[in-house]
């Protein structure tokens, strides 16, 4: 057997030691792993012109104990005041807590932690028990001019959790993770912001036993971070789940919110629709903790009928045909698939390997029928809802796909995608161990600008030698969709990475894409906000900031671009 197929890297399969940097940046369950399969490993070597020898020595694994030498700026009196509010056991000032509760999952943060670089941490971590605790903390911090940084599941990919001005990090998932109310007549549930995706969904799925309901329900929101992200985080970043084309994104799912702000607490009304002027409820969605702390939210829920699911997948001859077919499905008015994802030719190559299609009978038939590698494009989909609705939707999808030259390849790829839909991020650590960087940026786009944006951004990414750029669209509307760019490269220098990332964001802005579709803005994309929205719209957001948070204690340091100095704002492209 050749070296190409006989050697397989010794991927890390042991949980990180407690207290280490790796235990902070590792994705998900400490004991869970998903390694690149052998086909994908061969593809990586081919793409980056690497040999087996390059996969024998790991780099910057982050196995060292966390150290934080940044002194706290809080006085002993202030620390004691917080202990009196939330309880001694809910206050932490150790190195590990300070780093953990100010770290998200951006590539920049991971690179720094792998090298033992610690910056922008809180002076103290607080674990509030309830709304009352939060109100007292916010009131005290406003009086003392102490910054507050809300922390949910820790899955932010926009530097949203960085404690730029020290202060306190509010760890909301520790205690504030309960269901507060369930209303089956209205089909709504009210929860605290710290409840994580799996717990939220499990309660709704088992509603007859856990909520005394007549039916089973689903939240309909399944981002890739589902297992380790919180409902509050979904709302704060205006997230979209992998089935948003049918269920909607968090903007449409959230009916009411309750906030604690330095200017006071309030709860918006729970109406399906009103005509009482601009809605404060809408203004608070996506505010990323810059106006106040979300302490509860009322969300729409949906009937849970997994027995009615219709799974399908198609292979299109070209990217243009896949996009045209997807647009026709989105505008067909026969109902939307829940899972709805088209992959460009480069992502299709990887997807067929990842989902176990390459080399199968299906693959052979595709090739015989003229669907060529690096031209063909994969579409995977799923129908949900009432049985007749789901079947009719699938029937119409099949017809449209045939009209655009696609071949039906059964539901097999979708089932394999389902199996790993939340597990793919686990491969990131494996790649990073060998100095292979993998990251993403995503954008919203209209149909009329789709190909212009796609070519502009992809062209920039591919201008860097030996760089993978996989792209898919996975959230669909009659007026457009999103583009999700996954870029992979050999890179371990933080400055080089940051310059590359900034160039891609510049290109998204230049070619008319939104700065984000469902990841939010945080502090990473903040420098582009005024360029993107314009001064007039930014001043509206700043006016809200001045009203709710006149002392700028809520998530300061660049969130949403609200308090950035002019020197940090991105200038217009030349």
C-alpha cells in the first residue's frame, strides 16, 4: 500500500486536560471528536501539497495551564458587593474563569489561545441566579461605572465576548436556563436566555410529559452551534438555523423580550402583530448586549412531526443551474423545504467525500450521466410539516430540479449530513494542530446580485495560492439567499490571518453583500458598520445606545460599531 493511503494522522482523541487553553478553545463536548476521514485526508494533502511527514508533528496544541497576568481593576469593596448580590459561590476571579468567559470561537481567539496569548478579559465572572440578580448587578455597575459583558453558550464567532474594558462577565447559562411559561393555545414558550439548544429542544419534543401539553413541539432553530449555543445568544446575534427556510430565523421566531438596562427594565408585549408604531421588540433583536441584558424571551414553537419528513438530494450539472433551480423553488409558492442547501463545485467535491457518496454506485451513475467533478453541484433538502404539505413540496421540488437538469440521488446524502450536522466543527482542532486554518464568513444577498457577489468574494479568496474556498447557500427567501464562504489554508500567523480575513470582509462590502447574515457583528465586523449602513442609520442605533446605556457600560469596546473611534472605522474602498 502506498504512503498516500497507508498513513493516517494520529488525531487527538483524548479530552483536553482541565484548566488548559485547549479545554477552552476545543469545540463542544470535551470527550467528543470527529476526525477527517481518509478520503478527506488525501484531499487535504493534495490541496496543500503536504506529505504524510507534515502530519506527524502537531503545533501549538494549547495543552499548557491557563495563565492570566492581567491585574483586576476592581476594588475589594466592589468584589464584596458582587458577592452580596449573587452569592459567594457565584463569583469567580481565577485565571481560568476570566479567560474562559471572555473567549468565543473565532479563529483569531483560537490562534491566540494556542500560543498562550491572553488579553481583554473581565476582572470578575458572575453567575446570576435570576432576573433579580441581574437587575441589582446592572444597577450597581451603572453606579460604579463597571462594564458588563453578557455570556451565553460561548459560541460567538465575531469577537462578541471580548471584555475590552475589563469589568464583569455575566455567565447566564449557569443558572438562568429555565422554562418560565408554556402557552399551548398560543403555541409559545417563554424561557430564560441561558437555556442551551439541546435542553430547549428536548423539553419541547417531550412537551406532553414535561409541559403537560397535548402535542409535541419543536423550536425549529438548529444552527450548527446548536449543541453549545443559547437561546439568548441566538437572539442577540439574529441567528438563523439550518432549517430557517421553513421555520424562519430568530427575528421572526421571537415574539417578546424582557430586558434589564441601565435606564430601567421592560418587557415587550406578546402579540402576533400590532400597528402601534416602530416596535421596540424588533429594535432589541440583534443588539448583542449593547443596550441591556436579555432576561427572558417568548418564542413561537411548531408542531413536531418527524414522521412526516421527506428527505431528498439532487446533483445539478452546474452552479448556475443549481442557483436557478433554487430561486425557482424559493419563488414557487408551494411551500419551502426546511433543510435547503446548495453547494458550489468546490464544496461539492468535499461534501461527496464527507457524506460517503464518492466511490459509491450513486457516484458512478452521476459520472456516467455527465455530471462532472468541479462542475456538478449538490443540493440536499428536507420537507417538514403536515404530511400532505411535505409530500407536495417534495413533488414540486423534484419537478423543478428536473427542469434545470438535476438528477435525483435519493435521500442518502441528506441522512449522512444529518448524522454529522453538528459534529463537523470538531474537525477544526485536528486541522489547526497541523497549522491548517479553517474559517467562515457569510453574507446575505439578493438573487439579482448573487453571481456578482459570489465571483467577487471567491476570486479574492482563491487569489491566495493553495487556498480552499467552499461555498454554499442554505437560508432561502423569495428575494434572495445567503452565501456561506468556508476558507481553508495553511496559515498560523495571526497578523497574516487577520489581514486575509479583513480583505474578504472588504470584498463582501465592495460587492454588495450584507456584513453578516446570521453570525452577528460583534467587535470583529464592527469597523465596517458605518460604511455599510451609513451615518444616518448608525446614528439611530447610537441614539438607542445613549438612551438605554448612557454611561456605556453594556458590552463596550466596539460592539456593533457603536462606540468605535473614527480611527478604527473602515474607510470606503478606493
